[in-house]
C-alpha cells in the first residue's frame, strides 16, 4: 500500500504521491509532497520543485530556489538536471 510507504517516510512513495497530485493540478499538495521527498534526498522531487519555482506553479517564481533544487537534482543524478 502506497500510503503505508508514505507514512514510513519512503521518499520514492512520497515523490509518487506528489507527482500524482501535480498532474491532477493540485499544486499545493504536490509541493508539500515534493518538499518532503526532497528533504529525504529524492532527486526527482528536487527536479520537479525546480520546475515549480521556474513556472510559478502554486509558488512565487524564484530563480534562486529553482537553481538550488536543480543543482540538488543534478547532484542526485537526475538526467535532465545534469
């Protein structure tokens, strides 16, 4: 069950919940899940946070935060961030 994995702080499960919310247009929830997953070291979550900061999806556009999350994603091996 994915919710059990989220409750157990599994960063991949948390990222997946965020991704589902993001594509449903629920950017507020997506941001919450991505932030938590990124805090646990998930490179995919860092990458999508950078996208949200670039586009202004439920957050104020912020180039510094965009670059920070893009760099963290690259360090984590995210292919598009590199």
